[in-house]
């Protein structure tokens, strides 16, 4: 069978190559096209390119290996491609989109956090504290509140930030009195 003056297998192969190249380009320039996927999830370029790739690959393989008619092969390839694209979207792309997390933080976001002194803070100088976050440990330069001295290993509360240095005070957690 011929379509547009080309054998069907050659058409499938051309679509496969073009969709593959478009997928590679999408990997590099995907941020530009990501807005299209916000309105309708199946308008997402990654899903469309995957559908075309699966459709053309399935059609090419079935044309070469079976004796079925081209219409039946197209229907089988389209159904299989739709299922695979659906699975790709819901089990790969959707979780990746919701898993995006930034490791960035601002100094202001550290206010009120509790850290631990890793370099003792002298009375009129700077030491270092480490703050444990979900993204890892953040070491920062620190000075004692009211020029107070803080020993190694003590827990500190971050009160202020001045010129990139944390102003900290020794942390004393609230303890409920023993009920008797």
C-alpha cells in the first residue's frame, strides 16, 4: 500500500525519525514549550511526541513482521500508542512535575530555625553554625546576640541576619513541668 506516493513502511520510518529528532530537540528546548502542557495535559509536547514515536515504531514493526492490512495495523498501533502514552504521562511525567523541589533558600527563611554550633562563637567575633533542612545541611557564619559567647555543640536559635551573618542566641527548648 502507498500513501502520498510512499510505501507505508517508509512513511512510518520517516515519522519515527522526525518524532525522534523532535524529542531530542524538546529535551534541550522543552522549557519554551512547557506552557502548552498547562492547559490540557494531553497537549503536552512530550506526550504528543511519545504518541507519534510509539505509533510509527509499532506500525513499522507490524508492517514488516505481519501480513495484516495497513488499516488494521494503524488501528492496533494507535491503540497501543495511546495506552503507552497514557502510562508515560501518569506514571512518569505527572510524578516528575509534582516532585520538582527547589534547593534554594533565602537567609530570611532561616529566621526562627534552630542550628548547632560547629565553630565556637567568640564574644566579639564570628563562629559557624549548621542548620539542618530537608535539602541537607547549611553552614553559615554566626555571631552571638548581644556579643554573647556560645560553645561548640550548643543548639542556637537564629534571631536576625546582619550582612550575611546570622545573629544567634543559645536555644533553650521549652519543657513542660512534670505532672504529679
